[in-house]
């Protein structure tokens, strides 16, 4: 089996779908000749031509709006918003058009559209290149929101997203593109070639949407997380010496509620970890769901470990980033309550 970075796995997914389905087109800012700012589409234009993989003007609203029209008439566009921070000019197209099309047409039209967005911090991108806006999308009925944490899931989830008939917001943690990151920024980078999830099949396969993965089984406390924070949570549990069960949501919405409930009812404790800001972050929804479905099984209050309620600071990146020390402290509070 091949070993791939997340960049290579995403490129492989798009390569597979371009070859299998002539209705798949890929475009966005610099994704054609240049291969994307992170090189996720490198070589695809040369292989499939400029009618299948092409560059678009710097207009997120135009990119997404045209993709909705293509999707409504039978194509399966995969568009890239260069950074998730830049989706705001396209928000009306995403919310008012893509998400509503199936409902407003009583099923006559759908929007099989995938919007790829690199997200998150840890790369010294500052306030306009480090945002994690996943909660904004989960609030919108009609959208699916996905965030893989490793190359194997990235390829399988992207293929499943492209094949899905609903619009999918596909968020890619930039800090994970080239290797897993446990939050210790002062240590050498570990490449995906040294991680089991870096093994990726060459051909088509899918990871089912709406399914979570238990990445670490445990009995003392459940950790609900996704994206980069999966590896931070693993490091925190190891450093704290706590037998935590770590669940990678993968599909943020719709989510795998059954997996969440089963784990929390087993452990009796729960912490939620994400990089986005605290107030109205997706962790609030997760906390509410756990309280609603697991109240009589909880032995301690639900904890949230998140970014702070500020713009992502450039100079104080690691004070903002919810690293292993903060997650480990939350784990200790949960198990000692």
C-alpha cells in the first residue's frame, strides 16, 4: 500500500474521481497550472486538460455561485476556497442557494458540490489565515460539514463527498497536510510516512460520511474532537496518564451520535476539544447533545478546551492554540471530579 501525505491523498481522491466520472470538474484560485497554494491539485490540469481543471478569478462568490449552477445541471464541481478564512464573500451563495436548492425545488434539483477549504492554525498564518469556521456551516440546514484528520480518511471522505448529492463543506486542517501534529511546536515534525494512517490505497475507496472513528479506546473519559486536535488529545492523554477514549468525529455534521452516546455512557465523563473560538463553537452543540442523551450517566461536568474568544493572534499563536497541557489539565479535572 502506498504511503501518502494528506496533500497526496487529497490529490489522489480528485485524480480517481476525474478519471471515473466525466462530470467532475475542479477549479478555484491557482488550482490549475500552479497546482494550488498547497499543491493539492498539482499535475491534474496537465493530465485532464484545462476544461476539467482550471483557474478562476479571485472571487469566492463567483466560484461558488458558478459551481452551484453547474451542479444543478448535472456536473459535480469540486471547488477550492484558498483558505477557509476567505469563504465569507461566498456565504450567501453557500447558505441561500447551495444549501436550499433541494428543499426549494421540492427535490427537482440538487447541488452535488464539494467546497474544499484549508482551515486552522499552527502555521503562523495570523488572524486571516488560521480560522476554523466549522460551526458556521453546521448551523445551516442542507449542508454537510466534513473534516478529516489523516490521509486515509481524507481520501475516502473526499471521494464520498464528491459522490454525494448534497453540498459538502470539506475542511482540511493545514497543519496536518504533511504530518500528524501533537501540539508540541518545538519538536521535530513527524511525517505521515511514519504513521499508520499514512497508508492509503491507490484506487477508489470511501469512508462513509456521518461515521466517527474511535482512535483510542479507553474507560476513564471520552474526548470528542476532530482535525488537528485528534493528535493533541492523544498526546495529552499519554502525558496525563489517563485512559481516555478519543473519538474523531470526521463528519462534523451530520454526526455519528450513536458513537458519542455509547462512549460517554461507558466512561461517564466527557471533554470536548476544538481549535475554534469558545463561544458558540461546535463544542457547545456537542456538550448539549451529551447532556441531552447521557445526563444520567455523567459523573462530572462536561469540559470544553478550545481557542480563546479573540482573533487568532500571530505573535501569541501557541497561547491561543489548545495544546496538550490545556487538554491534559481538563482530563485531570474530569476524572478527579
